[in-house]
């Protein structure tokens, strides 16, 4: 009953406040008659800090690529990679995502993310663009391994709230894992990045790991330290505004 | 006020009734590997005391039969005898690498936990294993990464010789027709006879000899090997 009374009182106060504001508005209208322009509230971006950590022993990662997009998947296990994904997974260059249909914005990290290192990237998005975000990076001492987060909605994240993920390594399936000299763009080789030829299974799958010369792949330029196990990447997303 | 009290009671009643267990599940299973098949899959829904397998425990003879030869018949009869809900072989045979079986419907009735197994082929006794996953009561879509376990019942010699019955060494077959022959056999010095996380296969690049009849460029994997998506309706 007490609560009910308080509520009722509050309602009265509110009602008088509304009346007062109406009166005020009426007064100003009497003085000069301005055109009625409906107020357009400025679009306030939602700001996120994305912190990634490279968990591998000896696999530098290409500049972190954050893609805000509409209803598309950056990848789909069991389906062929898009050209943008193939390019990222073979060369580390994620810029092709920006020319894809339905992509709103692409944000790229500072540079190579070395093993053991973390990087925080600020992501500022219009409220319309937060419901589908992907994060990608290449493990550069591989033929076409990548990691990240696929088609994730930030809708439910409130200010100061944080979500944390761990990514496994995926294989784009676009380049055979030869580990051969001249085929890996990373510092273990300094070889070729993108090549349009698709000579692997042509479907995205979980990466089987690199074999290395130390484990019996004679032509491999990789050694035991280039092997990795899952997970390979930690991703933390905190909404700051 | 009286009216409000009545409706409050109705709301409370509604809340009390809500957490009944039965839920309609729609399940999909994707083979994440580069080049391994899954043999017929077995899905069971059961109470919180039951398991198809447990890491750190000995495999049952029925689990061994599944893990070494892909035969789920004994596991199915055991589950049925235990009054569990059973979905046997939803992919109707092998589930190849990269393939997905979906739209598997399961009404949980009074069951609270979900288990899934299938042999990984070609291997000696590897299987995908989801052990007694508690079915959420909140409707939504849940994604589970599933690891490969070693049944601990057979040495991982990596020789393809047709051996699929419990007690006979070797690997039954390489369904992708990408296995080798005449391997001398990998020496498996593991003494772990309990169900454990599979160390992965070794393989080699010699399909006419070497240690292994598996191909290190095709048959290796890292966990997870399968992705299960459960939609609780």
C-alpha cells in the first residue's frame, strides 16, 4: 500500500511537470512562430575496445582485421572461402573485405601481432552496424591458416560490459599445406602470399596443424616451434561508450 | 487491489510451471577435420547419472566396439535398456570431412543431458565425444566444440589392415581412399588404457611404406574435430 501511494504521488508530480512544460512551449510559440523542425538526434556511435592476444609459440599474426557487415558470414565451415578470405588467409591482407557487398566498415590493427603480444584496437560503430562483426588474422608462417571470430552480434553488450572468446585455427582450404620454401609469407620463409590457384580441398575447415621438417615433412621450411595447438587467439571485446 | 493480487498469483503459478524439463531440440553436427570421416553417429539424451563414456575411466566393451570398428549397435541397446532417448546414425552412414548433418530433432521429455559419439576413421580407436552435456532450459542456440578422444583400448599402430573388431589390431579402412600400405607400424608406447584426449595421428608422406599407413598431410587433426549446434526451442 505504501508503494502504491508513493507511485500515485509521483504520478501527480510528473503530471504537473508535463503541464508546466507544455505551458512554457506555448509561451515561446506566441512570441515568434518558427517553422516546426522535428529534432534529429545526432547518431552517437557505440565504441568498443577489442583486445587480441597471440597465444602461439612462433606464429606471428597479420594485422588484425575487424569487419562490420550485414548478414554475411566471413567464413562458413564446409563451404569454399570467399576471395577476400582467401587473400587474407594466404597473404595476411584483409583489405579486400572492404570492397565486399554488405560490408559497412573495416578497421585494421597497427601491424604484425607477434607471438605472446596483445593489441587493443578501438572500434567505433553506428548503432545499426553492431549486430554483425567479424575479426580475422592470418598465422603468417603457414600456407593459409587464419583465426578469429565469425559474424558475432555486439547488440547485447552494454557499456563497461566485456565478452571474451578463444579462437581455434582454421584452414581456408585454398592452398595446399606444403610448408614448402617460397610458399609462406611469414618470417620463416618470406615467400609468396596470395595465389589465385586453389589446390587444396576448397572448403574452410579446422586447421590440422603444421607438420614441420622436424616431424617428417622433408620439404617443410618450418621447425618444431612453428607448430601450434588450439586455441591460438584470445579476443576480448569491451564496450566503452 | 484484489484484482492485482489475483493476477500476481497467476503470474507466480506461471513461473512455477515454466521450468519443466521437456524441450524440443534441433541438432546439427559438422565434421571439422581436413580429411577424416566419422562413422555412424550415436546421440543419446539421458539423466544426470548416465554416460556413454567418461574421460579417465575405462571404455566399456560397447564403446570399444564403436571406437575400433564404428559399430554403435551395442551402445544403442545399452542406452535403450537404460531408458534413454536414442538417435542412431542420423547421417545415414559416413559423415565426410567438411560435411554437416542437420535438422536432427529430439524431444528431450524428462531427459536432462546429451551425449554424442562416433568413430574417427581412419584411426585405431579415436572417436568424437560429447559426454553428458547438460541441456540448457533457456531457449536459444548453443554451439559446442567437440574433441577427439582415444578409447585407450588399442595401440595406435596406424596400420590399415581391416582390423575393426575389438581385440584385432589395426585400422579398418581409409574411406577417403587416401591411405597407404605396407607401413611397419608406429610404436605406441602409451600406457594409458583409460579414455583420454587423443594425441592425434602421426602419419608420414610415404604411402607405400614408412611407419604409418596414414598421410601426415591429410589425416592429422587438432582438437576440436566436430562442432555441434543445439537449438533449444
